[in-house]
């Protein structure tokens, strides 16, 4: 899974009929040490209620269809977790609400 | 599979993977010498890999081919903890 920051949302009214009612998040991949965005963006289907500002990670490829929200949908990217904290070599590099 | 070092953990209370007992580890891609390459990903750990251990990570849908991960949203799974690597009859990594 790849770590990313939710930087925005994507709205589409004219879309594939099967993906109605799904929220699309604009994600910027991050480096977990500096927590800086890499400027490498992806649109991902939200399955966990994430919003702008959250640090999340997402699954890609066929595994993106293995959530209740994206099952049977044309999805190759799904946010499956909102990160509370990241620890590296014994120190926190990220803590939510800190 | 790729080689990676376990460098940390990623904790999340709200998750949608319905896999209890599975931990998310922060791993850093590394070479056959165990040297870290600065490229990180989150991998599911069911083996109890420890900090700074060299592990093999399976990516993509094959990571769903275990009893715990069947039909689960996972695309990076630690499938083995490395004890030793040799290359051209030279040991390049020893646990």
C-alpha cells in the first residue's frame, strides 16, 4: 500500500453508471520521513470516510475492488485506512492532530 | 518479490480491511546487501517481522493468496523474513 495525503476531492456527474454514489479523493503521494508531497497525484475511491488533510494509504490494482464500497466496480485504487501515526526507527514522523 | 527492510509501523484506527490481528509495517526497499534505498511502502505483516529485519514483500494481487488475505484489499504483503543472501558464491547478507 502507498502512503498519501488527501489534498482534495474529484467530482464527476457524467461518469460510468456503476460508480455512482462513490466519493473520489485527490491524493498526493508522500515521503513518510519528511511527510512532504511528491507531486505525484492519483484519484482514489474512498472506502473509509477520509477527507482533505488526512494521511491515508491506498491499494492499487485488482485489490482495490476488495472493499464493500468498490466491490464489482471499475476501480483500481481505493483508500482503505486513515493513518493515526507513523513510527520510523523508534521516532514518530507523523501523528494525527499534532 | 522485492527486498525491503522493516523500518517502522503505521497505525490506523479507522480502516476498511476487516483483517484483525494484521499489522501494517513501514518498509523501505533495499538491495541484496540489506542497504536501504529510500523508497517506502506500507506492507501487511502476518509473520511478526521485527524492526530492521530484511524481508521479502509480494506486491499486487498475489498478496491475496494467503488464508488471512483472501479477498482482502491488500497489495503488499511480507511473505518471508530473510536469513541469508548470497550472490556469485559470496554472502551479501546475513541476519
